[in-house]
C-alpha cells in the first residue's frame, strides 16, 4: 500500500496546479491505502476533511509548494491522530508503581509484560511480575518461564483460582520487597466478555494501578476500536502497546485504539524475544503506515553521517532509483570500508538486517567480498544494465568460471542484487527533504 500513497503523492507532484479535482483524487487514493492498512473509515473521513481545510486552494502559488503543503498535511494529520493530547503516566523510580496489563487473549500481554519489565530492569529499576491470569491453562508457567529467563521476581499460583486474590497478594508482597515496578498480567479470554470486564474492574480495584496498559495485536484491524473502548469502559486505560509489528500488518488499528482510549501508544512489540521492544516514535510509525519505511530517520542519519560534499551524489542516486550491479558493487566497497557512505548504506532497510546481521559481521564481510570477486568477472554492460533479462544462463556460467565460483553462488549474488534493487526502487522519485525540512516526509 505504501506504493499507492507514494504514487498518489507523485501524481500530485506531476500536476503543476493543484485544483479541487487533483486534491480529491489524491485524498481518495490515500484513503484507499489507509483503509487497507486497517485505519477506521470514520477516522479517514476526519483526516480528509481536516486536510481539505488545511490546504488552501485559493492560494494559486507555484504547484511545487502546494504538493509540499499536501504532503505535510497528510503526514501531520496522521501524527495528530496518534497524539491524544496528554502524555502517559511515567513511572517514578524508587516508588512502588503498579502497572496493569489488559487486552484480549493472544494479544501479547504476557510476552509484553516481561519485555516491559526487562526494559526498565536494564535501566536499573527493580521490576516484578504478578500473574493474575487463572483462566488460561499454563498462564502461570508461561510468565514464570519468561520471568526466570530475565531474572525478574514473579508471583502466581497453580492452585488458587481467584485472580483478584493473587493480584492483591502479589502486589502487597512486592511493595514490601521495595520493587518499584509491579506489573500485573491479566487474562483476556475471548468469550464471557461481561465477566472478563468485571474481573478487570475488580483487579483494578484491589491493585489500584498507576497505569493500565491496553495491549493490542497490530493485525486486529477494524476490531481495534470496539476492543479498546470496551476495556476503557471497565478500567482507566492510560496507554497502549501495539504488538507484532514485525508481521505484515501496518497497524492502522492503533489509530483507533488511541482514539477509543484517549491514550498514547508508548511501546511497540517487534518480535517474540525479550529485547524486541521499542519506544514508540510517532513519525517513524506514520512513515511506516504510509509505506515509506523509516524514511525520516534515515534522512537524519544521512545528514549526520555523510559529509556535505558527498550528500548530493548519494541523494541523486537514491532518487534515480536505478540500482545497477555497479552501484551494488560500489556500496559493498563502502560498507567494507565503512566510510561515511558505508555507514549510511547499512542503515537502509534491507541493507543491514539481512546482508549484515548483528553479531555476524565477519561472515557477512566474507560474503560481500565473495560477491565482489564474482562481480569482477562481469562486463561493463552487465554492471551497468538495468535490464533483469540480461543475465542469461551463459553469462552466469561465464561469470562462475571466470571467478572460480559455483553457479549456485553466482545465483545467490544475483538474488541479493534483486533484493537490494527492490529496496532501492522504493526510494525512486521520492522527494528527499533538506535538513530542517524533515517533517515534510
Ligand atoms: P496473551 O494471551 O495476551 O498473554 O499473549 P501472549 O503474550 O501469550 O502472546 C501470544 C503469542 O503472540 C505468543 O506466541 C507470543 O510469542 C506472540 N507475540 C507476542 N508479542 C509478539 C510480537 O511483538 N511479535 C511476534 N512476532 N509475536 C509476538
Ligand atoms: Mg497471557
């Protein structure tokens, strides 16, 4: 869907005058894309009308400025929708902060509880976990396992069936032990909704949490609003955590959760492991929602890491988007030298995680060098081509023989090229903001 939005904004950039028709077309295109990213229909409507208000069509200045105005308006409007206007409760170190997690079964509460605790523990806090889920078989074992791995104290019971009693005992106990972050994990069954919410109400009553966090799965889609609202009506939800952002979902439902709970998103879950957890960044999230990757973060890095005199060349290459094998070769060289451009290239999504996974730099370097020897056996025509059909079997055979590598290895290198070319193509034609103009995209 990202392609669609970028496409819509590009149509706009081709039009010299932005009249009502162009604006409407553009907004419709963006709306369709947001709908497929699970943003609620009503919210899209609000965004549309707000943008129509912001963009002053009577102002007949140069088309270029109008395009920028609309881009900025779309981006800002989505950022605004994620900002409920008041920050979440911030735990105070050294005080017994009680944090209660709520959300439907499977949303990721138990996993996220530990991630949250671990995140604070790393910063010198004393967290503790209380398992107030007596509904799901194995709930206590799951929490116990996670907590043990992270060396976090926990409380729960195999025999007690009353979650309220366990929660009360656990919180009291950890208060006595001077824990400063007491986290209460709860159940989130699918059925018996009324009794689930009654249970949440009682749990909140006895534990008196400083913060209730609503945990939602990024893929729940349009159901997000009703779910979040139902929890908000029984307990005072004050923050949202969106999980499974490592999956395919763009997480547009998060906008609904913010609107239903009037609470900000504070963290994102990005995997099953303890450290796959990130502080929420509005701009990065909106960039992702619009399918732009962490574009603004990446641009910040370019401005930081690349000397001014080398920026235009790199930016031009990014915009042209014609990623040839020769560019790949040059970028490999940069990465191996880890000069400023190398540093930046390794920050481009796709360049880093797959090609150079953390902790395996030596192996990755050997792989990159191997790829480069194969490319040394390529002709100029092959290196500079943008035609994927050029690499015939006989050429591949020649390259393999010339570099003393197997056909499989040449294919592997070409696969890598295809993957990177795909990443690169997303940047084609993007207007790259200048320093200080980052909020535009
Ligand atoms: P709960 O029922 O709300 O307590 O949910 P769990 O914590 O038991 O999580 C349900 C499933 O989702 C488990 O298999 C977790 O490993 C998985 N999970 C939780 N958070 C994430 C995440 O951020 N990414 C991925 N890929 N899986 C997650
Ligand atoms: Mg659980």
